């Protein structure tokens, strides 16, 4: 017989937490940061969005959002929570442009597949929207503009 009370397990079960993250929030705009943190070229913030390590960066006044994983050997690109640093991986110094395409690759000749088709090695980008001083990210393409939420 049910007493209509939620089991305490519902509040601490990692599987239920993951279902809620994917089912409720993955298709929503999620607050990611404040615009004042991203005023200058190369300013960045690093945020955890539903367990994904995400960076939001100002690249010549364009705000971009990427999963914080390098296309080369999957190193994290920014390890600080915020700062001012180019979009360059610290491991082998691949540099990425505002589209997430690797444009600066040391020892280019060693990577003929990458230099022939750099777009195939883009960082994973995320939808990004700004409402006033607030920035929002979406992990997957959302059908409603951010203003509707
Ligand atoms: S792992 Fe990023 S440049 Fe090699």
C-alpha cells in the first residue's frame, strides 16, 4: 500500500539524477555565466553543464561555447575556472579559431589528414544565447529561442 510519499532513494539515486538531467534539462537553455566575465578578447569561463565540461570564450567580441576537450589527444583546453588565455590546448599547442577549427598546429606536416580537412577536427560547439548580461548554453539544439523560456 502506498503512503504517497516519495522514497528518500529518489533524492540520492545517481541513475535517477542522470535521467532527470537528460530528460528534463538537456533540451533546455541553461544559465552558464555572466557577460561581465567575458568582456575582453580571450576572456573565458569554464562551467559544468549537466556533467559536461564546457568553456565559453570571447574571441574578438564573439562569444563561443565549446566542450572543453581538444580534438587532438583529448586534453582539456582550459583547466582554470576562468581567465584570459587563447583557445590553445596546453598539451601540444593546437590553436583553435572562433568556429572551433584547428588553425594553428605545430609540426603541421606530421598531420596531413588534419591539414587537408581541418573542419573535420572542429571542437564540439554548443548553442549559446545572451539575454542582457546573462549567458545561456544548450547542450543540444533547442527548438525554442532563449527569449521564450
Ligand atoms: S592534446 Fe591538444 S594539442 Fe595535443
